[in-house]
């Protein structure tokens, strides 16, 4: 649990006791119905003991989880994105805004100090009498936070700022996962282009062999036309795949904050990609490992504080004001001891009747809290669903790759047999076409199955929080971008 959340909970219990005591004292003035209930963050459901898709296994995910794929080009892309991605920079700007709100909320806890200096000379219309007046003074105002309302508002601002920091880490996690998944998609498209070009070359070679047999009269123009159609259809797939490569490369450029025209990532193949194993741990770990869950909890704590501040607004506001300085009719005598002046005052302001403004604000904060509580519960349920989907997806896509690999191996054996028959001059055009189409489609399907398995692995990393924990240094998650902001003490 976040230290800010714990502090707000302790403060909530303490101020609830104070609230009840003062309510009894001021019942005549505060009969408008302030409730002393402390909002709760109960999930409303029981967390499962384990995932049905996997046995619980202890183990932490490295904060730099993308390095587990052992692709240097991927590591460069992800860590560049964590430094330059525009969504992350926007999240950092939101942190600055929240830090400024802390400064604003802290100000009422300290006295204000002001200074004035004035001079005047006046002449009466009757006797021509002239008089001068000079003064200088310092004034201060201090609002006593007797009931803790200003401290509560400060706690709410601090919780909001902490939620903004965790939100930035959530954005960083999503960015890293998106970059990794997009890069895998780029590699898969490059594999599919290579497969299509290789198959187009094989179809052209077979077409040439069939045409050579046409001179001997062993094949007809119809059979040649069928092979020509197959060769052309394979070649026609290449431009569309190359277009997808360009679109994916441009999307990757945006993620890393680069101009698409100047972006050229290193290529590769998914065929040799090693998928790292991921230990899911216990479902309850998600409450600490998922930054979006933690952010929802902290925002709920912020609204806890806002509710308490709305209740405390019913109590009087006590202010102290003071002024001291010098006043004289002659400038030379202004700073003399006999020219000193001062004033001290205290005031208490209590709202008697406000047509429901305070009550409306309290109900508004309660409504916002209830909405955020439901959002928090949904976030936890979504996290549980994400992990289950990731575990099931990883298992099923691994099976798909295994079976599709067997299908490609069988198709290649059939194709070699057909190729040998072409060389021997024995050609069954129907068998030939079916063998080629089976091989071509099987190899393309294998490339897509490998992509599905790689992306399922990424989704599982993301679903488990990607190695993020509340104790993880922010500079580990986002290497350089955090240097652009400093926390307000």
C-alpha cells in the first residue's frame, strides 16, 4: 500500500474521532447532516487464490523485461521510446501540474506576508493649509487550521500527484509493450515478404519447367495458364505486404518519437526468436504489480481526503491578522519609535445558512468517490482477466506454432516430391498446384502464428505489470525523461 494512502487512512480515522466530538458540541449549528462514515476501498469480491490457467509460481519480472527477448535492436527501440515517447512526456507534464497543485494546497498552511509604503501631501481650499502623511507597514494573515481542513486538502493534492506519477509509469509500461508488439509485427511482415518472394521465385521456376515440357507436347496451354495464374497471385501478395511493412515502420517511428522519413530500424526474423518464460505468481500480486491498479487506489485515497475536507468545511474558519509599521507627517520622522503603529485582530467565520452549497459539495465528493470506487473494482477485474487471457493466449499460440511447424514440414516434403517429378518429366498439374498452394499458405500461416505467440508473450508481460512495483525506481522505468521534473518537497 502506498505511504500516502496509509497516511490518509490514519488521518481519516483520527479526524473522524475529532469530527464526532465537535459534531456533538456544534450540533445546533451543524444540523445539516454531516456523516462521519469513512469511505472504504473494499473490492466487493473475493480475489481468486490462483489462476486456473497456471500454477502459482514465485518470481519477479525484471523492470527491463523487454531485454528477455535478447534482441539488441528491440532494446534500443524500447529504451528510446521510454525517453522520447510523446505520450510519456505528456504524462510528465501532468505530473508538473499536480506538483503545482501541491504548492497551491500547501499555501493556506502558512501565513501570508505583505508590505505597503505610501506618501501623500494635501492642501485645503480655505486657508491654504498643507499637510503631509507618510507610512510604511508590514501585514500578515494566518488561517488557523484548527480542524485540519487545509491539511486534508494538502493530502488530497499529494495523493493526486502520486497518482500522476504512477500514471506515467502505466503509460511507460503500455508504451514499452506497444513498441515490442509493433516491432514483432514488423519482423513478421518482413518474414512474410521474404516467404512470398521465395515462393514467387519457386513458382516462376516451376512455370519455366512446365513451359519447357510444352515443346515436347506433354502439357497443354491450359495447364501453363494455371501455373501462370498461381505465380502471378504469389507475386501480387508482395506489394501489399511491403505496404504493411511501411505502415508498421511509421507507427514504430511515432512510438519512439522519431520522424518517419528518418527512421530505419534494424530488421530481423521471428523464426529465431526465443520466447521467455513468465511466472504469473498470485492474483493478489496484481494489486501491487499493476501500475493502473495502484493509480486507481491512490486516486480513491485522494477522494477520501476530499470527502473529509468537504465535511470539515462546515466548521468555523479562524483567522489571525496583524499589521505593524510607522506613520508620520514628516518623512524624516517616519522611522522614529514614536511613529510606530500596530494592530492585531482575530476573527471566526461560521456559515449559518448557504442554501445547500456545502451540502451539495459534500454529496458531489461522495458521488465522485463512489464512481472512482467502481472504476477501481473494474480495474482489478480487468487485470485478472488480462492475466488469464495472456496465460491462455501464450499456451494456445505455442500449440498453434507447434502444429503449424509440422504442417510446413509436411508441405515441404510434398513439394520436394513434386519437384522431383517435374525433373523426371512426370507432371500432374492438379497435384502440382495443390502442393504449391499448400506450401505457400502454410509458410505464411506459420509466420503469422509466430507473431501471435510473440504478441501473446508481450501481452502477458503487460498484464502482469511488466516488472513495475511501487518500490521500483522511476528512473529504471523511464531512464532519462524523469530528469525533466523534480518532486515538490
